[in-house]
């Protein structure tokens, strides 16, 4: 199952094995920015071989509708990955909920591109997948991400104490949620 979403400035697609080299380059280029807030990855993570295995797993998960992974490309350069989005643990009734994550290459920050990509994929998740609730976890120090979530209508629900390991230490994260306006 392949999905392709087009926005004013972006092409957003589900996983494809051909992205492996581009993803290895994307993660390597943005490593210092991402590792400030994410789990520290082993060196193998930054190789095309690892990314190929990861993409194969993601494709199978998307096919089963358990996790959905999207890749973001600028329209003017549709071969260059500039961001990723994931919707993990899609839960059926009585929950109809998922956990949302995203990242955007440092060179593209501050241009509204991640908001554009998030809104397009959330429309797909609320519509096609029928989810009722999207949750997001964010480091209290990640001000840009907090601002993005709030601009998209996510509401702060509370603090998850010592919930995510970053740089070898468990850190607090804020939990945000957005409820579908669909009936």
C-alpha cells in the first residue's frame, strides 16, 4: 500500500526501499540536531544497509496498518528527503488512537514546511484511517516542536516523568494530544 500526498510545496509518501541511501544521508547530515532530543543511535543506523532494513520493516507495518511512516520531499527536488513523520501503534476501537512523531532537516527549519506536512498526514490519519486521537511526546526543551504542536491545535495533557532515554539518561517529556473534529 503506497500513499502519495501533494501539498503546495511538498511531496509526502509512504516508505519505499529506494529511499535507503537518501535517508542515510539525511540522518547523517542532521545527526547533531536530532540527537539533542532523540535516542542516541548506533553507528550502523547511519548506513544505507540499516535504512534499507528499516524501510522494509516500515513497509510491512504500513501494509498491516499498525504503524504508518511518511517521507517528506520538496516539490523542486523530489529525490531529497527533508523530513519524516510516523504514526505508531494505530489502535482500533475502543481507542482509535496513535502516537505521532516527526523530524525535519535543519536546513528547512522555520519555513512552515513541517506544519504543512503534519496537517496533510493528519488529514489522512483522521480520514482514511479513522483515528479519533493523535498523541505526541516532546522534550520540554524542544521549544520549536512545542510551538508547532500548539499551532496545530494539540493540547498539553501533562508530563511523563523520566519517560524517554536521551543521551543515556531518562528525561521527562510533555504529552500533547489532538482530537479529531470528525463525528
